[in-house]
């Protein structure tokens, strides 16, 4: 199983890569395919929406079929197939369809890992294992920043993405060979996602999951590139460097959150305080969007660091799930997190119209965007106050 987990980490690294690589590719895709920022935001959002839409059937598949076949087949067909299509895109809608396929392909990878952790290891170890998975897998986030920019410059963007398709297919084959299914749970009730929703303690957690990942995912995955280009007039290499630091911060944040529940004896308040700090970083960018490139880099990195609480809040929700509902429960939580990002990204056109109305400068418009992210986090923090705590 150790080799199986290593392969799933590699697959999750590809998932992290694909959800974030549009920030670096955006200027090139605009030039070569004529795609606007709004169209690229929609394509990025479709990745999240198809990813989210797959969570319910994946939850069923994990509980009924197991993680091995579920992850291998879907990752191969959707992930590798979508990346191959992306490499041949000549129109904006080609990019959107390809991103949708890639989202489907990446959908089962992290949840397959969490299912194995929940079924094989003690609940006390779940947060640390989940953080390890996200932290190591987020190396893909790093690869989609400066290294991607270097690869595009050296080989061109089409050969680079086609190579990623081949790598994705290879990892899918390794999942099929090396991942082992945990022992199946026998229960008098089959269970469904409706049974998960009947657990009241999960409701505030599910609502908070709808907002905590939005700022870091939307900024790292798309908006950071146009923001840096419009406000500071930098090229894709500088964008790659800034997003590299943000990616590093997200990885460090994942590892930092991991063991804290066993240190402080709480999960709720670790998540709450961390995201409150992330909200303050959004507020600072809203107030000073054009203070300087260094300031922007530090604040974007802070949003990435404090926004990396996903493993901890998943451990929080996992504490309320009975064994026969683990697959459906973790995928429902993931749906809330990823689906919200998709909705925000696909609403880029009306959001852009609202934020960029009138004769505002680029800095003023992005100030409104950061204020919007801060308001989302503030609303989520209020709801999360009503959650019941769980301890390691």
C-alpha cells in the first residue's frame, strides 16, 4: 500500500498542476487561440465544476467498487484524454471542453487516498495523513508555476501539454498495478449521500467548505496572472515566479496545519483562526492592490498559506462520519469545496462586468475582487462558529 500511496500522490500532483496551470498559460493562450480572460476563467471553472459533479458518483464507487479501479480508469480516460485534447486546441471552446475532461479525470484521486486513510488508519492520524497528501501533491502546484513557464519557453506549450498527457496515462497505469483496496465494510444499510446530509453536525462544515478554498484556488489558478500583468505590467516569467512562491506557501501551509489538532486539541479553532488570517490578507490586498510587486507577492503567499486548511477541515468533518458512509461523506465535502470555486470561475463574465464597471483603473478593479474574496471568507467564518468541534 505504501507504493500505492506514492502513486496516488503523483496523481494528485497532476491534479494540482492542471487546476493551476492556466495562470501561466493565459497570456500564451490569449495570443494563440484568441481566448479572453473571461473565457479562460470559464474554462478553469469548468474544470472545477466537472470535478465537483463527479464527486457523488465517485463516492458511490469508492464504497462499492473501491479506490483502485475508480481512480485508475477515470484518471486515464479523463485526465490523459483531456490533456491530449488541450494540446491540440485552436479555439477557446476546445480549451473549455478539454478542461472539463481533465476535471473529470482528476476527480477521484484525492478522495481515493482519503478513503484509504479513513479505512486503514486511526481517526487521530487522518489530519496529518491528509495534510501530507495535499502537501506532497501540491508539488504539482509548484511545477505549474515557474517550471511550466520554462518548459513552454524551451519546448512550446503544445508539446509540453502533450507530454503531460503521456505522464498522466503512465501514472494511471501505475495506480492499477500498485494501489490496493482496503477491506470492504459490511453494513446492514447501504447508505447514500442523503444519509450524510442527515448528520446536522456536518451542515456548518459543508457551508464553510463552500468558501474557504475560493480565494486561494481562484487567485493561484487564474486571477493572479491577469492581476500581476494588468497592475504591475510584468511578463509570464515574473508571473511564474510569483505564483511559484504562492505555491510554496500553500504546501508549507498544508504541512503546518496537519499536526496542530493533536497539539492544541481542537480542529474547529485551528481552521477558524487560520482562515481569519487569510481574510485579513485579502483585506490588505483590497486596500493596497498596487503598493508594490513585493507586497503583492507576500500577501498572495499569505492567502495561499492560511487558505491551506482543507486537510484539517476534512478531518473535522470526517469525525462525524460512520465507516459505511466514509466514501460518500468525504466526496460530498469535496464537492462543496471544489464546486464553489467552479461557480465563481464560470461566473467570471458577470463578475468582471460588476468589478470593472465605469472608469475604474486596473488596481481599483482588482481591489474590488480582493474585497469580494474577503467578504466570502467573512461570511463563512460566521457560519463556521456554529460548528461542533472534534478532537484528535
